[in-house]
């Protein structure tokens, strides 16, 4: 399953004020719990202050990419 994970990173504006930048990631895991654990490990590898804001199931039928369907990406 695919989960849309939103992580908030604290950033500083030009005026020196803190602002939270929301960044969205797609995680391929078996459950919300697993997505949460992997997201926490991902955030731990970043030096910025971060917060896990949401984990939402994405009802995706198929992911089309060069890895899954290379025939669509071949040159003419």
C-alpha cells in the first residue's frame, strides 16, 4: 500500500522568524504503523527539526514508472 506522509520542517524566514515547511512523501508499506516507523527513521537522518504531521492511505491502483513499466519509457 502507498501512504502519503506529510512532514513539517522548521525553517527560518528572512526576518528570522520560524516557519514550518510542509513536505509530502509517498511511502510504500504494509500498514499505517509501518509508514509511521519508517517516516520516523527518515526524519532521524535529517538535521532539521521536524514533526510528523499526517499519514494517509493513498488508494493507488498501479504505479507507472520506468521500473514497473519500462516499455512505456523506451525511445521511439
